[in-house]
C-alpha cells in the first residue's frame, strides 16, 4: 500500500511566488541570471550530445530563451509552467501530463518545490518518446550560504525554517535510478553573484521566483531581527563592501529507452 508524500510545500504559496515573479519581470532591468544560466546550460548539453529533438516540452522557463533557441533549430516547442499565466500552458507536475511523445523535456527551476519529486520525474519520463531525453535543473543543496548565515543570526537561539530543504547530488542520482531513467547523469555547478546588501539579494530572489514556498512558513522578521540579519550579511563583505552569494544549480538528465 503506497502512502502519500508529506506536504512540505504549499501550492498556493508556490503560485503566488511565480505570479509575483512574472509581475517583477515585466519591469525594466529585472534580474534573470539564474534562469538564463539554466537555459544556456541545456543548449550546451544538447550540442554536446548532438541531440536534435523534433518536439520538445519546456517547463518553467519564463524567459523564453530555451524555447526560442530550440525553435530556431526547427524543433516544435510546447511551453508550460506550474502557474497559469507564468509562461505557456498550465501544467500540474505531480499528475500525468495531458500530452507526450517528446524527444526532449526540459524542466527549469520548478522541481525543487514539488512535494512528490519521484512522481514528478516519472511523469516527465512518461511524457518522453522512446529515445527521448530529460534535462531538469533547479537550485540544489549548498545554495545561498550568505543568506543562511544572515537568517541564523536574525533568529538567534531559535532558528526557523526560512529556506526550504534542497536536493543534493547523491539524492538526485538515486532519484533518477529509482524513476527508471537510462544513462542517468547528475551534476552540480556554482553560480556566484555579488551583492551590496541583504535587501538587494532578497529583491533578486523575489524577482526570479526563488522565495520560500514552505507549507508552514516561519514567522515574519521583526525590525530588530532584520537589523541583525543585515549586520551578519554585511560582515561577510569583501574590501569593496560586496558579498559573494552562491547558487548551486543541480542538473538531472536521463533517457527513456
């Protein structure tokens, strides 16, 4: 008898985060470096593998960069997103997909906030045609150490869950094998970005849909806690007054036989 996965993430908060992101991206000079890095990486992997899909499903890429690159190569692209209106067709990642037969399914920046990650990966595999490739990228374990340091300083001896749990390389490899992908590959790379303040980091996270979607959010920070967090963040600054924050981007790939 199978049991339902625990409810770690809130779908309501997840949708609200992505809607806020879509609104922020409509403004001038909105940051998009995390998604741009993921999209460019998928292009590079496809070129290295010499994989030329005739049809592809691109999930979560609100920049449209990957879809445009694939279409320029003659690929028929279906765009989808877990949140209606955030980029393409609405798609519930933890349920069977309403379409399939794709030579490529690329999922960018969404699988880190699903409650049933194995189930979501199985649905992707089922949407692939035989010989099709899945590439899934999202923020992984080891990300945002400066923000974690600041939040721990803010909370003091009673730390709260202000960042959601993240998948590491070992767990990702086990997931791919468990979900039946052939030739599974799992890797992680770092993307480092410089910030002049904690507020600028938080603004960038919100604008890129990287907020906390936990079903049981931590209590809001008081003014005193925010001051402690800002001071802790500033204590990590280099001589130029800026702090280097790190995003660990985890990428899972595998084939359907």
